[in-house]
C-alpha cells in the first residue's frame, strides 16, 4: 500500500480505520531520512495496514504536540483511531513487520 501524507487538518480522518502506523519525521533529521525508505518499502509488504508520514514543520505543530512527540523519527501505532503504542528511533523493516504482527494479535 502506498504511503500517504498527513497534516494537522487531515490527521484524525486518516487514522480512523484499521491499523495505522504514522511516521513523524522532518527533512533535516538524518535518522528520519534513513528510516523513510524502510517505512515505504514495508508499506508495500503490508497491504492491510495504513502507512502515513507526518512531517513536523512550522505549519504542523498541533498533532505532534497532542501526542507528545519530542524525538524523531517516532512511529505511532493506532487501531481504529486510538493510539495503542509509540516507538522512537530508527527501525528496520523486519522490526516494523513484527510490530504489526503484535498489533494484529492484540486485537
């Protein structure tokens, strides 16, 4: 599934259904630039999961503040709009896939 991009205005609607992983990132963040391709590649392998990128910038401050994002990259996992877990730092694709399996098992 293709990665979608969210901002403060579209965020709530985009996380409303199913399992959604949201990558909070910034263009100036080296680890974020390394993680971006991993996140996108993993999205191609997991068609039943929504993958969203949220760039933290001057115009998108409300959502990161709401969820207490203080370090990036940070991936938040949502189930039907409810936050279930957050992980910060660089991850590989296998770790992301294993995480989704855990989220699916926790129905």
